[in-house]
C-alpha cells in the first residue's frame, strides 16, 4: 500500500492551466469513481480550489499515479507532466497538513483553505476510507493548532483581502469609492467586509441566484441585481470584484466597453478572484481598465510575508510532530492484521507438521505429546518474534509501507488477509 498526493498548484501551474483542471462538486464524484475503477485505488479524495487540483489516494495492487496524471492531461487537453508533482507516504501526509494550515497557499497563512479542505473531504466521503478519513481529520486539527499556536495567519490572510490591497495601489485611498461584487458566496462576503473596512460603499451585488444576492445585499445596504441587469450600472462604480462559481467567463468586452465612455477618465479596477476566471482577459486591454486575476495577487500579499515567514519554522514543527503520529497510527493499521495473519498461517503449519510427526512416532504418552507440542510452539514463537517486531517497525520508520506489502507477497497472505485493507474496516473514533 502507498499513500499518494498528486496534482498541480499555483507554484507549478499558471492560472490558464489551473482553471481547466478545476472540478465542480458534480464533477468530483465521477472523477474519483473513474480513478478507482481504472487503478484499483482503495480510497480517494479530490481537493480542487483556486490554487490547486490534487488527488489523494491509497493505492491498491496497481499504481494509480499514472491514471491520475492521464485524467488531468485529458482534462487539460495536453500533457500535464511539466506541471505535475507526486508525493508519497510521509511526504504526502506532510503536504496535506501544510496545505490545510495555509503554508502552501498563494497567500501564506490564509484561513479559507481550512474550510475548503473540510468541504473536499465531506464531499468525497463515499470514496474515502479509514486511512484518508483519519488523514483529513488530522489535517484540520493540525491547521487549527498552527493558527492558534503561531502568528502565521495574522494580518491580511485571504485572497479577498489581498485583492482589496491591490485595488488600493490603483486608487491610493479607497475611501468614498463605490464597488460592485459579482457572486454571493463566502469569498464575496469576505470581499465586501474588506472593502467596507477601507471605506468603500458596496452598491451592487449580482448573482445568478437572486435570493442569495438579496440576502448579501441586505446585510450591507446594497442593491441586488441579476447579471443581465448590473452592466447598465457599471459606469457608476470604481471597483468590481468577481468571485462566482461559473465554469466559463461571465464578463466580456461587450459588458465593459459601453461603460468606459460614460466614465470619462476615471479608472475601473476589476479584481477577478474566481477559478475558472470570470473575466475575459481581453477586458484588460480596454483603456483605463485595470484587470487583475489570482496570479496577480502574490505581489499584493508581499508586504505581510516577511512577518508571517518568521512563524513558518514553528508551524513546520507542529506539522512534523503530527506527521509522525499519523504515520505511526497508519503503520499499526497495516502491520497488525499482517502480523496476525502471518502468525495464524505459521501456527496452522506447525499443527499439521506436529500431527504428522506424532503419527509417525506412535505410542507416546500424554506427557510426551505435551512436551513436543510446547517445543513446537516455543520454536515457532522464537522464529516469528523478530520478523513480527521488524514488520511493525519497518512500516513506521520512514521506509514506507512497502515492507508490509512485501511480507504479504513473500508469505502468500494476499488472498487471506482481507482485513489489511483499511478501506474495508469499520472506522473507530
């Protein structure tokens, strides 16, 4: 068995690649079913956010890494290899813990990823099992510890807050400016809070689901609109923040260009913090339009990075300790049933050979039979003690779980050791 994390993120793939690999909730279930069917993976979870698309899985007898890579290549419409990474065993565990804690985010220490990791796990529960359930539960606990025990999340630590800081570079002060927000989810709500703290009046909230737009608009004294209505009011605002869940662009040149003439020389700042992107890149070519997407936010967050970087070693120490604990648990989960099956198999052989020897010897007293039985058990236990100890140790000492699988193969335990598959076990908490 191997625990694998493979995919792409903002460090390995630009936004034009990441947006093609984004999975919706509806897509995720089918993708995991395909991965498991083609590879025999025991468990699988898909984590897809604006910064990453990653498969986490427990491999079965066949490698699932190549299957996952091919699925991503097919979705991209080209070779994913230049952007792809794959991490196994302890490295995979550490990677998820760093992701959940915000250490692997575009905005170091961002808090939103915690909820995204939780949502991904909940969405994929039908395809996960004991090993990944424990992994994701632990990652959420680790993330909470990191943010409580270190200063990694202090300051502006979200995509929305960084986007607002980027807008300030265009206008200087945002006080008195007017804004339109496209989308009405959690990211949009955070963006509105950030804008209002800077003195911006959010005048329009537009969303495909009008009821949600009305709710969010009412909370902030804004007007709720449908998408097809809001463009007529575009000339009245200075900042547009877009964070919808649309699978394709919703803002094109045809929506923005008519508002430019009515604006005079006033600049329009459009912050596209959606993935896939909401705004056609051609909009950025319009005069006095400043268009920024997710990959442009790195520079806006640079001012807070130095302070947060000081807390990275403390966060890494928390993560390293929890990786050890998780790996010890997983090793025990795999090693115990293998050792038990191994000993049961050897004990059956001992009994068969002892019975055969007793038939050949004949005429032994009960006391003599008991002595031979004791001798055979003692000899078997001495033979099995060291391999049993080493099987448990090997799985937990950083060498991975390959030794456990080797033991299954060497002693022909594959067909009888059904309990060794963590996906088949009842999870206990």
